[in-house]
C-alpha cells in the first residue's frame, strides 16, 4: 500500500521515503522487501545521516531480485508504536521482508546502508529457500494449506521472527493422515496463519506451523531423534525444542500451544524517544535543510527552462514533476 494516506507526512523526508506508522507497516504478507528507518526530528544523529538516507532512497535498490521500498517512522509523532517496536535510539534502521527483520548496527553512512541492504537480501533469500521444500507430503496445496511443508535438509527454519510448531509424521494411513492434516491446518489458521498463496494481511501469525513427511526417503527424521509418529515439536529461538507428549488430540494440542505462547518472554517496550538537540538547534538544522532544498529547486527550475529552450520537452516535463514534489516538501517543512 501507499502509506502516505494512512500515516501523516511531515515533510522531514521527501515523498519517495514512504511515511509509515502503526496503520501502515510492512507485515508478513507484504510482497516487497522494505528498508525502514525509525527517526526523531529532534535528534542530532538523525540530521547528520539524513542526506545519506535520502540518497539511498533515490537509488533503484534491489534485494534478492525484488525492488526495495524505503520508508520511515517519525517517532516524535508515533512514540508508542516506536516503543512497541523496541526502538531505543534514533535513527534505527531495519530491513524487513516476509515477517523477518534485521537491524543495521554501526554507522548510517551511504556505503554502510547499501551494504546492509545487500547483505539483508542474501539473508532473506536463504530464509526463503529453507521454506522451499520439494517434498510436500500431505501439504501440497499452497492455496488451502496454512501448514508449510518442510524438509530435514534445511531445518529448522528461521526462528528469529516467530516460534514454530512442527509435526513429524509418516503418511500412509488415510484416517490418521486426514486427522493430522486437518488439525494442523485448523490450528495454524487459529493462530493467525494463512495459506502462502492466499496471504491475508489482516492476520498476524503468533506461531508458524510446519510438517515433515518422514516416510519420504529424502527426509532424515532420525537425525532429529524422532522415532514415533506423529511427533509434534515446539521450536523457539534460544530454547531447546520441546515435544508435545500426549496423544495427537486437537483440543490438547491447542491448549499446549497456547501455554507455550503464554510462557514466551514478552519483548520489553522501550522508553519513548526524546530529542537531544535544543529546540533552537533542531530548528536551525531544519532551516539549513530548507535553504538547501530551495537552492536545489532554483537549480531545477533553471534546468527546466534550459531544457524547454532546447525543446527537450521530455526532460522539461520530468524536471517540472520533480520540482513540484520538491515544492511540496518545502511547503511541509515551512509549516
């Protein structure tokens, strides 16, 4: 989505950097990779790196073969949301794709930002490939199955974003297969998952669901110490996997998953970000920015006039549109 409609546009950044907020933020179903900066207009470091971030946004960024969208959250206006996201300093820049997220550490220079986008693309691609299992077992329909078929060769999947409930099973008994498949899909949907090819952006998964068909010779379930089927196991970042030790029963499994979710440590909400520049300093920085934008506009209008004189109308039209965007940003900053 566009974002600028649902989140107010302060003019701190130009429009090519999409304003984001709680109502519009990349979620697990967004098709594009995003680079998102959480900033505060009263923080000096934010002003120091502002030009680098804008330059980055003007480039045609690609990540894992897909175009990257660039957005920013103003933490002065969206303090609670930034705290909920665990933002403790500005600027904080994250790469986000399909529910996975990475944070930039160190300096926010143009070179560092470009390297970060490239590395994140590679990492997200690896995560994505781990979920591309050729052995589908019982979960063959990506339009209907909310449980993801997994392979032992690239296991476990990434646990950075969410924990997983994984069923190790042997297919072959029609009734058992039907029960297990139905239960896993139903619980997956109850916990906010939707089939990969029918992603529903209104749903937010709490835990992902996967299944491994151990009757397929490509899957070596023995190396995970699984010998009875189905074995349902809980995988969570930084914790040893735990087996569901009861008979495969829908209600009991549901209760067990709820208890596991409840026991997970809640991420601590960060403090609200505060300005570290005196009121006058932040205003002076904005004034400097304004005068450089006005100079840029002047040069643009001059180039536009020259292009029109040379009858290079395509160029003149392009410059006219760019000048219009710049005028809008100047107006916003002057408010």
